[in-house]
């Protein structure tokens, strides 16, 4: 087994330290490596487990949980997915995913 694949100090991707829901079902994410990135959750909304997030109030209840993002109702998203499918965000730029 490749030891770099084991959870711990040698994990694969950074973990989330802050989340801010934005317009158009985007999440502004801050990672523990200092990066700030934008993730579009729109593609998730067609997946049955994420359909409740179509409710804007529920989507805006996003919070950091265990290095990832979670919502009420036991809805969460893999932190690796959030990192890999997000794009870098620069302060002062429009927040679009």
C-alpha cells in the first residue's frame, strides 16, 4: 500500500477552513494551504442526494465540518472533489464559478 494514500499528514488535497455561499449556487472556499477557490455546486443539484440544496435557504446554511462542507440533513461533499473541481479566486475579481 502506498503510504502517501493514508489519511494523515500526507493527505492528497487541502482541507476547507471557511465556506461562504455565493450567488448562482457557488461556494467561496478557503483551504488550509491558504488558497481561496470557487466551487460551482450547480452540477450537484441534479444528483438526488443534493436536490434539497435547490432550496436557497438550505444551500446558504453551508458550514465547515471535518475539513469539508456540510449542510443540515446529513448532506456533505468530499473535500477532494471540492478542491479538484474548484477554480482559484483572486480578491477583487467577480465571484463566478
